[in-house]
């Protein structure tokens, strides 16, 4: 049976959370690879946070 394909990170905040959390770290590499962009620009092209900007 085929496994579900990973979806990429949606924000830098999510990226940091996954790499910092011991429980989520096992999924972090696969999500990073699934994030659009080349190996150098993946993190840089993400928004700081997902959602509406509040003042």
C-alpha cells in the first residue's frame, strides 16, 4: 500500500516548530524536501507566518 505524500511547510514558524520539537522532528526532513524551491531557497521563500497580518 502506498504511503501518503508529504505536504511542504507553509511558513517559517512551522519550519522552526517541526525542527525544534522532538516529536515532530521525524517528519521535518520529509516536509522540507516537499517544500517547493531549491535546496538553498526553500526556507527563505516561505512567509514568516501563515494567515492575515494583524497590527
